[in-house]
């Protein structure tokens, strides 16, 4: 598992089915695009809640 520093935020990057997913460190939702994970974490950190506008871009983790 890697840690990416994006400003003050930390978004997890995890390999998944040959792709990479980016996980919001606050709400643990995963995104295929780092920009969404970054937005999510930024929103979650500031508002202590998720934005539906952002979380609808999240991917379902399948196990
Ligand atoms: Zn989040």
C-alpha cells in the first residue's frame, strides 16, 4: 500500500484488478480517479460528511 501526499491530505492508493484505486482516508470510499478521492477527502475533512455529488463517482469494492 502506498501513501500519496496531496497537499495536507493523504489518499491511499491500492492496486485492484490490475488498476489502481484511490481511497479517501476519511470515509474509506474508493475512486478510480485520484482527483475524486482528493475532492472527497477534502470535503470529508472540512464537513465531516460526504458529498453525494462526489460519492456517486466512487467505485464499489468487490471482494
Ligand atoms: Zn471521503
